[in-house]
C-alpha cells in the first residue's frame, strides 16, 4: 500500500479506534498473563497457545468459533475449511493413538478448527488485499475473540478468588428474601427431577456460547454476499458483556448459594477450571442450608471465603448473555424465536436450580444487558436524547440495585411485600423503556404509492 494511502486510512476515526482498541486488548491480555504467572499458573495467552498442539478445553467452542469465522467465506471455501479442520483433528487423533497419549483434561478434537482460523489469518495477510483482506481478518478476529474471551474469563475468575478474600453473599442472600428465595425454591425442584433434569439443564447451561453462535450465524448469514458486516449483531453485545461484566466481580464479590450455604461438591468441576484437586477444607460455607433450608434473616456481614471459588455472581452474566440471545432472536424465523425463548428460560432455571446465583443476581443481569444493548444501538444510530435517556436510566437502575443489595438488605428482607415488587418493577421499567424506545428507532415502512386516477374517456 502506498504510504500516503496508509496515512489517510490511519487518519479515519474508525481506523484509529480499532487500532487503539487492539493495542488496549493486547495490553490487557499481557497484564492478565503476568497476573496469572504471579500465582504460578498459565495465563490466557499460554492456555490458548498450548491448544495449537495439546487437547483443548472445549472443542465445541473452537468449532463454533470457526463457524463464526466462516461467515465471510464462500460456500466452496467453507467446505474446504471444514474438511481441513476435520482432517487436522483426525491426524492429531492418529498421532495420539500411535504414541498412546490419553486425553484426560480436555476434548480430543478442536485443534483443527484453531489451525484453520490461524491459517485464514495467514492467507489474509499474504494472499488478500484491500477490502477482501479486511473482511477476512474481521472474520478471523471474530472467531478468535470468542475463544480468547473464554480464556480471559477463566484467568479473571482466578484473580477474583485470589484478590477478594471476603464475599458479600450474606448481603445478597438477605436481600433475596424479598423475592422469596428463588434459588432455594428452584433448587429443590431441580433436585427432585434427579439426574435427568440435572444433566439436561447442565447441557443447556454449558453450551450457551454455542447457542449464541447459532443466533449470530443467522444474523451474519449475508456477510459473504454483501462483503460487509451489519452495523449491530449479537457477537458485539456478547463481547461487551464479557468485557464489562467481570469488572463488577471485583467490586461486588459473591460466590453463590451452593458454595456460601451448601457443600458445592457436585459443582466444583464446572466453575473451578484451574484446580485439579479441591480439598474439602477449601469450602468455608456458613452452613449446609441450600437448597432445603432458607438462610435466617439476620444482620449480614462480610464473610471470608477460600481462594479457589470464583466470585462471579453479581451480576449474573449467564442471565445477561441468555437475555442478549433472546433479544437478538426476536427478528429471526419462528424456530429461532422459540429457541431463544427456550434458552432464556432454561438458563434462568439452571442458574437458580444449580445454586450458582441468587434471584437478585438475575434481576441485575437483565438490567445490565438491556443497558449495554441500548448503548450499542444508540451508538450505531447516533446518540440522541432518547438514547441518552434510556442508557442513563438503565445505568441508574443497575447502580441502585447494587447499592440496595449492599446497604438495605435487612430492610428489604423485613418488608418483602414492598421491596420484592419494587425490585421486579424496577427491572420491568427498564424492559418497558427499552422496548418502547427501540420500537421508535425502527424504520417505519413507507406507505405504498397510490396510482394516479386515470381520466375518464370522453
């Protein structure tokens, strides 16, 4: 590219924004890598690099990321990429079988998908130019961001457990009395369903990223034809939720009912990805109360907890992501709308029924998602009074929820018939404001032009 052309591209605000965002993201990953090394564990960069050769943690996620990347490819290129990924995985399986290498930690497949994404990045740099290069790099970046987000999240959860020795579960559990202790209620229902209900919900809960990719693939189905991405799509919302949400884990550390008020024995493998052996002494629960005995209403206080369990409850990001899938599936075909509704209901049931979250977490998660979604849409269409008002209101309600959980939990528990409906009403007001405002943003269909009347023949 001519230097003058490159300089003119750099002067564009959008190019400068993405360049700065890339540098900030790289710096953040490096900082997380050093933070993890401080605790003697590999960081997100190391974990991602080792999956080029070793068994990945989630092969399904890697193939979902590759499918997301393939929206920029033609159908012929998609078949070639899929065949190459399967071929690489078969080769890896053959080598592992030949050297008698058993996969004990991870999935036996998924390396091929990562190789294909990295190969497409090389092709974009060496064999593409202009808009084609940018489009292919965007597709690769979209897929790798999905994978990197998972690795970054694992490391960030480790940091929350190491740097926040005290948790606020007693405050949230006390405030949750205003909602009728939904985690205890749904926990008993899920327990009564036995292993069938538990395993079904566990599958839905664990494959949320795959569900998001399915919805995103529908939204991005025309990228290969139009040679550009739509202005707003689900992946953007997912990434922003994953970027901003974990920051509140440091501000408001909460471990969840199954750990703070239960044994948590059956749930450690799902949330503690870096710990191979969890000692029984690592759990410092108040008592073994969940899900059969709601906690008593007493003055809450900070509670010391172990250095293993993630403080990843407030807000509930699983609820936030499931809500985003529900919102973005509304304009799809009927089967996609039904799937989005099912995934939202099943995710809410799992988060409560497994004891991972309190009801207060779910309300905060819904408000959090609607505020982010409103901000992204307002940014795309140009900030105006309605967009600023909606985002400011959502942020105010979200902040008010966190403050009330922290400073008014006892009053909320003592007056549940007042505080409970107020919490639900606060969430409903944000939902109503979002639906009403975004409906006004939708382009109204132009009225059909009426044919001019023909003069009567003389």
